[in-house]
């Protein structure tokens, strides 16, 4: 399905609002950084987080809008910011000037790559690239790439890769540009005014790791004993949602916390484990998916 670009004047108005929001967020972040120099406020120092044992990013070989090949392998040794976007996406348009600035500032050690989704008019994209003076490679993402990167449920979505080509963080939606720069500087070994913490990926980065999660969005496991919780998580990672996503219940809760089918099925599993002899709710049976997953992402307005 092709979505037409909205009215230019409306776009400009939204763009101004988003840029103001980003500027305000940047000022707040700058204030936090300034506070980090105060010994009495060291505990309030900003924190960035990276995956503890990151996975290699799925590589691809695409033809860029300029005809040149685009791949992750070609930028190995550099920090990579892989940005999924569209020309008609307001938050995407708002953050691109900041991405252009980052690419220019760290051009020798950073490579930003823009992959376009749901936007098949290459002429419009080329005009957009020219208008915004985008200085990094742009290519059209395939359906296969979208699946490899978790479906891309919202735009913009950005994956941060270290110099070894491993995904250390993922950001969905409009982000503070100073956050991106702080992460980039940390991965480059440059000084930063922030603490670095690591975390285990439990599905936040790649859904295949949802089986590591001890909690799931919208699933109340607080009434379960440790043994019951283990049993519940086992079932949630073994049984599939029936919404057509082709994910397990655990993956669907992480991927789409608004999905009522996975929420209802998960609640039923918890109820059955607490009261195994209670009657089941009609229509709550979970089966393996038989319909293909929708490739249409849930996009930000």
C-alpha cells in the first residue's frame, strides 16, 4: 500500500513543532549534563545503556538511490546508525537535520544509513534527499530486511551498531539528538558526560530473545510463585498468538503491547496456572499461526 505525502504546508507546521520539541528535549539533556559536573549531583548524571552481549546486525546488500551499493559490511570498523524512515513521517523529517549534522561531525568514524519504508516513489525521495541535503546513503528497505529487524512497528526506528557490527541499542520514535551523539561518542571511546550501563536483551532489541524476559508488557505475574512464574513464561514463549503476527505470545506482547489477543491469552494462561481446575474462557485456545504476518508497521502520526 502506498501512502501519499501530506500537504507541504501542513508538513512544515508539524516539522516546526517537532523541531521545537527536540530543541526543548536537548536543552533538558544539556542541563542534565551540566549537573553531572557538580560533585553533589553525580548520582543524577545521565545514563546511556548498551546491550551486554550484543548480536551481529543482519547484513544486507542494496542499491542506493545514487546507484552505489549499500551494506553494513562496507562500514565495518565504524559506528553505524541504521535509521528506518519515510518522507511522509513527521518525526522522521524532524530528526534528519540532526542526523545530517552528526554524519558531518563524525564522518571519519560514523556511518549513518537511511532505509526507507512504505515509500516507493523514488523521485519524491530523491527530491527530499536534495532538499534536506542528506549526506549519508539512502536505500529502499525490502520486506525481508524489515522482518530481520523485528518488523519495524514504528517510524523512525534506529539501530545503533558498534564498530564490530553488533546492535547495542534500538530507539523507536523521535529521540533527543544529544542521546545519539553521547552513544556514538561512547562507542568511539571519546569523552562523555554520562554513565554507561549494560543490560541483557530480553526482546527489546531482537524478539528472538523474548524467552529471556522475566516480565512482559500487560501481563501480571505478581501473584505467581517462582515455580508458577517459570511455568507461565515457558508457555508464553511456546504458544503462538492468533492475531496473525506469527510471534509467540511473549514476542507479541513485546512487539505489540496493544494486541488484545495476546493480552487475553496471556491472562488466561496465568489464570490457569493459579487455578488449574477453573473452566477455560471460551475462544481462548492458542494455536500455531496459519496466516502470514502483516508487513504494515504501526507508524507514528
